[in-house]
C-alpha cells in the first residue's frame, strides 16, 4: 500500500510542478526576454524484488529553460546593427530638411542675389534697384546663418542623445554586473537560475541597443562584455565607466566615446563600435554633419570671397573704390594634436587673385603631419587623398597654409577651413549707394575704324586702373600697343587681350572683342581700340551710368566654382550629396531591420511562449494530476479496507 501511496504522491507533486510551470509560461507570455520553461520528468529508480524491479514513480529533474545561446547572441547583434542604422537615418532625414529646395531654399537666394544685379546694370543710378540687390545679398547671408544655426541645433540634439545613451549604458552595465553576482551565487544550488538568466539576457539585449557588445561566458556562470572589439565593459562583477570626450585635436565639431582605463579616459573610434544607437549617432555627427557643414561653409566662403573680390574692382555712386560686399570671417587656425612636441602654428587663408582659390575649394577637412620643419604630408579627409609637401607655405585646393617656425617631426594638425564661415557671413554695409557697380575701365573703338570688331566684354583686374593705352591692329592676326612701341602681339578672334602679358589676369584689365566678318576679316589694318580708366577714356560720359561691374557681378553665376559646376549649381550639388546619403541610409536601415526581425523570429520560435501549445499542455498535466489524485484515492480505499478487516 505504501508503494502506491508514494508513487501517487510523487506523481501528484510532479504534475503540480508541471502545471505551475505551464501557468508561469502563460503568465509571462508578454514579458520581454522571457524564455519558455518546461518541467523535465525523470523516473525514480525502481525497488528490487524477487519478481524484478518495481517502479517508485516520478520526480521533477529540473525546470528546463528553452533557450539558444547562439540565437540570443545573434538577435542582440542584429538588433544592435539595426539600431545604429535607424539612429543615423533619423538624423540624416532631419539634415535633409535643412538642405531644402524651392523658393525658400538657400540656392534660390543665391540666384536671386546674382540676378538682381541685372536690374542695377540696366539702371546703375536707380537706388531702388540697388536696394533690392543689397536686400537679396542680405537675405542670402541670413539664409546661410539660418542653415548654420539649424546644423548647430541638430548637433546639440545629437549630443544630448549621446549623453543620455552613455548614462543608460553605465546603468545597464551595472545591473548586468549585479545579475552576474546573483547568478554565480545561485550556481552552487546545482540548478540554473532561469529567471536571472532571462533577466541578464534582456539587459544585454537592451545594452546592445546603445552599443554593440561581445559576450564571453565564465565558469562561474557570469558573462563578460566587451565593446569596440576588445575593451572590457563588464568583467564579472566589475564595470568600466563610459563617457564622452573629444578627439586628439580638441575639435569642437566632433564627439568621441571614451572608457575609463587605468584611471584615464581612452578614446574609442566609432568605426570599431559596430552597432548600437551611439555608433549611428557618432557616425552622423563626426562624419555626415561635419561634411554637411563643410558643404555649407565652402559655399559661403567661395561666394562671399568671389563677390568681395569682384566688388573691390568697381566704383560706387560716390566715386569711391568698392570694398567688401560681405563680412567673411577669417579661417580658423590649425588645431594641434595633444601629442605635438613642436611650437609651430598653422594659419589658413584662401589663395588670392589672380589665382583665386575660390574655384578650387574642396568641401573637406585636412590633416597635416610633419616629418620635418617644412616637410610632411597633408591628407584630404573627405576622400583620403595624401599629398606630400617639401616646403612651406602649403598650397592645396585653393587654400594657402602658412606654418610658423618650430614644427617637429610627428607633429600633427587638423585644418577645418569651413567650420565657422556660414554662421558669421553678413553684408558689410547697408547703403545702396555703396554698391560699386561701375567699372573703373572703359574701351573706345577708333573713330576711323573700318572693321566691325566691337567690345564684347571688358573686365578690370586690379585697382587703380592703369594708364590708357591704344591697341592698333596691323593685320587680322596681330596688333601693337602704344605702351610697348613696335612690339607685335598675336591676336586670336574671341580670345581675351590681357593688359598684363607677363602674368595674364594679374593686373590691369582683360578685353574681349567680337564682330562679324567684313570681306575676309572684321579687322582692317589701322583699326584701333583705346583702353584705360573710365575718367580718361570717356571723360565726357556720366561715369555713374557705367554698369560694367554690375555685369561682372552678374557673370559670377556661370563661374565654374564648385567641383567644376557653375556657382548657381553649388547648392543643388550639396542637396544631391545629402540626398544620396539619405537614400543609402534608408536602404541600409531597411535591410538591417529585416535581418534583425528574421533572427528575432527564429529566437522566439525556440524561446517564445505559444499559448495554444501551453493550453494543450495545461489540459495534459491537469488530467495527469487528476489521475494521480485518483491513485491516492485508491490507496486510501485500500488502507480503509485493511483497517476495517483488522478491526473485526
């Protein structure tokens, strides 16, 4: 009788545990990170008798956690990569909104400013036309500043998110270390702490949303976590603190992730982080946002400098030589690396006319590394192109980099030429009369010329205008100058005649002639053109009606300024570059999200709770429990019968 009673009791208890486990699964069907549990039964060793072994019932061996370490790790990693791609995409979408097109965009304001000079060219003394042109110039500068301010706001938002993420990482790392301690302590019981293991896996998954980790299990049941390849974040119960810092140059435009190592913060490059929101945010701020600011700053610097250079070659309504049209801030000095041992400093300027650097500027930062006092390499960071130099100053991409004495071998500097230009550009004056729209030079065809050759364009190259000279054509393809005597110069129709024949375009003026052929040539021997200051060549004319510089300002529209494209196409090119990044990030985020979803589905198929399956098990274990209770009832009946028999 005792045998059947013991078997029934064990069966009752075992099925009760199974029912409790199934109920726990149902209760936690919506609990994040919960792994389905199963009661594992084992037969109790039988009792030997002469008739063989008689079974002694069943016991619960363990509560099995249905779990795959491989799928759990893969789900955490894929989710981390997806979080990185999504975080970057969200920021790029906001960046794209800053580089908007249409009438309210920056590109439209650039075109409006340059086009407004056509009205001034048609009516040079009309103050209304001049006011409109100056207003458009001021509006263009304001839109540059507004776009720069929006980039600053975006940077501050990213910085705030990074600070919150670092706080969350440190908190999660601490909780994982505490859970490691609990798991190691419970390991001595001989049974796995399923709920603690689930809790730790969920914490690791949450941590990977911020920064991708690599996990290595230890013999005591704890797990160590590493970031950036091999940097320990959690070692058993010990935690390293993460933070934010700057790069080796102290560049305020960038943020670096740091980790306390031996009491000092160690910088971790975002390229080594893998996935996680912080990796995506750091990539956006240190790459995409920097490139966007360089695109904007290059436009502001090139347009502002080119407009200033041309405006200085004109004369205003008061007869004064033109000054700067825009206030363009000086380019920042080179940022020196914290490891430098020399005392050199770097200053950066735009190469001045006649070899103006405005048409050669590249939207990039530069890294200068020295191998000697006046030798080394300069790397264009946008594409990694390295250029060696063996003398100073250094000239590259329209920039002039001067180096003071004291450069030591292995010294490094970061050049950020466009970092502040767009935030400070503004018009230099508010008086429409100060617009220098008149040209200081003029050209007259000889009164007795027989050909049809006429002035197509005349541009000043320097101020003040040189003394007047007369060009006399000696043949259709040659001419002489009054300032050089009988020296003969070749002439090609349609090509400019430069005042400065030694350094063409450096000083004086540039004259282009055009005309239709009369007979065999538009030029007759003896035809002349006199070129000089407007006051000398056209003394009787109203010099205020001369709109040569307004036409020259308007002609800036077609100057090949941005990577070979016209000035007015520069903003469209910047928009296209941002748009390509957004499109690429959208595709990447969609792919990584799909991969993460599929892996999570596979993990859930192993560890997740299926309510239909659990309901079926509930009925199964209920019936087993009732049968076990019936067994006890039968044992009770046998016992009662025995007691009644012996009581007679």
